[in-house]
């Protein structure tokens, strides 16, 4: 039996990916390497890039591979978006700098590092729609979000005077709510309960798949300190690493105990561990350079773990039934809410650290910090809504609901007798 995969998409996907890659190569004619810094701290920066790449490729790749019939696509499509997003982020940064500041921006290892960091919000957003979108839709989403986050980053730095490290940590919130709005648009495009009924059996976890998802969680848990400290300058990187480790350790213990407490028979839910053990690292990301005592990081990890477990128990009802957002991977209570907790904590701690300054200066700083956070949140939601609306167009040939969360819609299975 011939494949039911849309003929249009079978030709559209290779051509779109090829054309985008050729366009990136053409743009690279106008940039060059920064040879003056090639040997300065080369291996130190390269080791950080290795940590970030392992975290992005393996961590996020396996994190959403827990569904019994959707694992190949989760891992490989994540790698595709990572490769596309890093290239797009580097070129966008050079383009924006040369356009608005009239300066030549050569690329170096730091460019790759910042490009990888800027692509993490894209991978967070992808968790919300993997299984319900084809690769062309994911490529469009990656490019749209790369541009949106790049513009948000530049505006926040130039107008709100937000440090590069802080705006990168705000990427948790940006990516989470961008992805939720895209998922909402895709869910709204389905008639009635058709999408939910079509997914019921496929979103069930298998033992082996859930174990691979836990492997992704472990990769993220191990390398999260490298992410939180990658752009920290000076001696503050030590505080960032230590505070992240403390917060992650407490959130892991909190997730395990709270999951058991929330079950009538005291059993631990693996889905809770997939999400909540990372909440501490997300929450401590922005304020990690301001925390001078380990108990503060530990309290943040405890609070983030409880918020994540509470969200996993309560929010799916609100998102699925009231808001019609089909998000079985739970990025809202894994990245969104803990990210907001960390951002608000940073704003308050930043003011507290400068309490001796004049009152009007402190008030101005508080307004500026919350304004920057609000701008990031608004940009994430607005660009996510626009991207989700674009992805509902029929030209993308979105998968039918019966093919949601099913690898056979996209992959060749030689051991099967018939196509899909």
C-alpha cells in the first residue's frame, strides 16, 4: 500500500529545508571569523559549548520521547530545530548589529555559545507541539521564534539595559508561553473533541519510552549549571554554578516526595519527575548571581518543585478543558511558572541589594526590571499567537489528527509490511 503521507509535503519538506540552508550559506558570505580571539580561552569556551550542546540535543531531545508511538520524531526533529536555530541566531545577531549599529560583527566561539543559548527557548516551545506538527511547520516555528527572541533580546538590552545573562534566563518564560500559544492555535483549529479523542491512546507512555525521557531529564539536570553560568562574567560564575546545583538537588528531592504524597497509595509518578526535578534550575537561573547564601537557592528549589508538582496535578484540567490547550508534556509548570518565579525573585533581590540608594532610584529600577520581564512575556505570547495562526494555514499540510503522536507519519519502518 502506498504511503498516505501528503505528496505535496514529500516534495515541500526537502525543498524548504534545502532553500533555507542555502540562504544561510549565502548570508555567511558577508561575515567572517574573529581571528584575534581564536586562541583566547579557546578550550574553556569550547567545553562550555559541549555542555550546552549535550543539554540541548540529548536533554531536550529525549525529554519529550516518552510516548509509546512517538520517539524517533521527538529526538530527531529536536536536533533539526537545534541546528536550524543556532545558525539562524548567529546570523540574526550579526544582521541586527550591522543594521542598527553600523558595525561589522565577526563570529567566534562565543557566537556559537550565544546561538545555542538563544535556541533553547525554541526547543522549549517545540515540546508543546511535537507530535502535532510536521517538520515544515516546526522549521517555520523555529525561524519565527528565533527572530522574535532575537529582537526581544536586542530591545531589552538597549532600552531596558538588561544584562545578556538575565535576558537569556528570561528565555524560559519566553519559550514556554510562545509554545503554549502555538499549541492553543493548533488545538483551536480542530473541530470539537476530535483532537483529544485521536490522541488518547497515543499519548500513553511505555516503560522503555518513559525511561528514555528520564534520560533526557538526567542530561538536563547534569548540565543545567553550565547553562545558567554560561554568560555570567567574572567571579560570579562560581556562585551561579553552586546555586544552581543546590536548587536542582532540592527540587529533585521535593519532586520525589511531593509526587508520592499526592498519590493515594504513595506511589511516585514518573511524569512528575520528568518535569519537577528541573524546576529548581529554571527558578534559580536569573537570580543565581545575586544569591550569596545556599539556603536562598535551596528555598527557591523547594518552592519551584512544589509549584511544578502542583501544576502537574491541577493545571492540565484548566489547560485542556477550559483553554483547549493540548500540552501533555507540561512546559507550563516545568519552565513557565518556575521561570516566572525566578524572574520575580531576581527583580526583588536586585532592588534589595541596592536598598541604600535613593528611594526614587530603587523605584525606577524596580519599574524597569518588571517592565523588561513584562516585555519578554508579551513578546513571547504575541509572537507565539502570530506563529500559531500562521501554522494553521492549509499550505503546510498539517498532519491529520489520526496521525498525531505517531512516528509512522514521517519515518520509514522497514520491518513493517505496509506503509502508513
